[in-house]
C-alpha cells in the first residue's frame, strides 16, 4: 500500500514510504555510486575556485564583476546536477527508446552551427549564440548520442539472446550512425571534439565484443584519414600551427607556441604546495590565455602546486575506476557499452587537456571534465554521470 509521499522508479525496487524507502537495501539512495558522485562534486567545487582565481581580475571578460564567472560556473554545475538527477530518474533504458529522437535533435543542432546562426569562439566555429551571454556547443551532446545510439544498435540482438556478439552488418550500421555527426563536426572544424568522438567509437567497439578486425580497420582508416586531412589542407591554419608547435615547441615561442610555453611555466612555478589561491604570478598577470576553460589545469598547478594538481588527477581517476566497475558489474551489454563509451570519453579528454598544458599533447581546445568553465561541457558530463548511476541502480542486486 502506498501513500501520498511514496514514489517509485522502474527497476529500483518495490515502493516504500518515507524513511523506510530511503534506508531500504534496494532504495535508490543506497544503490547510487557515491564515490563517483562525491568526486564529481569535488571536481566541480575545485573548478569553481580555479575559475574564480583565473577571472577575478579579467575586467575585459568579467564585465567588471569579479564573481561573474564564478556565479555562472556554479549555476552551470547546479543545472548539470539537475540534469543528472533527471537522467537517473528516466533511466538509461528509457533513453534507449528515445535514441532516434535524441540523435535527430543532436544532428539538427550541429547542422545549425554551419548556418549563419553558428558563431566562432576561440577559433572554432562550433557554437550557437543564444543571447544574454549564453552560448551552446552542440558537439558536447553529440558525444552522448553517439554512445547511446551505437550501444542501442550493437546490443540489440545480444541482449535479446539472438546472438553472442554483434555481427558485421550491425557494426557497420553503428559506424554509419557515428560517422554522420563526426563528419559534420569535422566541417566546422572542431578537431578536438572529433578526436574525442573517434576515441568513443573505439571504446564502444571494444566493449561490444565486435571483431578486432573492425577495431584495427578503424584505426587504420583514422590514420589514412588524418593524412588525407593534412594533405588536403582541410584544417584551418591555426589548427595546423598547433600541431607544428607540439612537434617543435621552440618553433614560434611568441606565437603558436606561446600558450604551451606559458602553461608549462605556470605549472612548473607552483612547486609542491603552490603559491596559494589567487597568488600565482602567471595567473594574476594573465600570461596564460583561456585559463578558465582549456587551460584551467595551469591554475591548479601554479596556485595549488603538485599536491592540488595531483588531487584533481586522483579524483578523475576514482571516477574512471568506479565507472569501470559499473561497466564490469552490469549484466546487460547495452549498459556495458554505454559505460565504456563514457570511460573512453572522460579518460581521453582528461588526458588530452592535462597533457596539452604539460606539452605532451597538442593543443586541441578541450575542457577538463567538471573543472573547466563552460555550460555545454558541464551539462554533458553530468548527464554522463547520470547514465552511469542509472546503469548501477538498475542492475540486479546480486551484482
């Protein structure tokens, strides 16, 4: 018997009321992966402090309000957290049935970027300006729809018990589904997002049990495609310059190599414990461009030192570890593939972002998950956390 205060979510156990449901063994709260949730909150909180330190003196950006970016970062985090709750409430299985709609919307939005509605920010024509200081980067949400769409196709026959592994035709369909938005994003061009999407596709294929020939073939095709893109000069000049500066940091230290050189100086000057929040000379002096977004890790390295920067890496590592555990414990291939796609996304994007500040990866314009300022990125990663939580809470209790 249920009362006015009861509620239920499909797959989360029988209905209960009040405190009995909250503390029941099969309750939603008990089945959440709290390490992921707490680490994601901690990363966003650290990001808020770093964003504030990087922007409080940037009067040309903050419109004279030192708290401008801090407030917006906290607002983005709050909205992202609400999206996570909504994702858990709907469940990854419900979203599975909505994949065609979500896919169509995401493709439509990235096509809008190629129209006069699209805007160029930081060299990438990848944004839709909404007005009031807000903008949308649709490619962030495409990452999610690629994961869900490929998982839906690759797991359909396996989860139904008709096959042990996805067949070649199914794999080809899944690759075609991913290729459409990837090619559109390439036309923007948003090379950083394309790199992440390709890694997602590889992670999804590996988790699906597809033949290794597909994985090797995809890697080979990617290598050939990269050479073709370079030779045909599809990339913009600033993107070519970024790779040139990565290959030779001394090529143009005052030009294309400036960002990386200043980032390394900032991180190296932090030492073990850092200079203290708001006291970094590189950050205060505004020597590192885009410190609140792509280069936010340099603020941590300089002002929080090796300890603070290491804490960020540790928290990201815990998120990835717990996500791997969720992927391993779920009994449905669909859930395993979705979790694997998110793991590939978070792992590569974190490595690329931190790596480019250290000079071991080319500058690709990718934010650090949960930490960097940016609404679209923040919303997308929190939705991904919601998907991970949904996979965990809907698994059989014996798992």
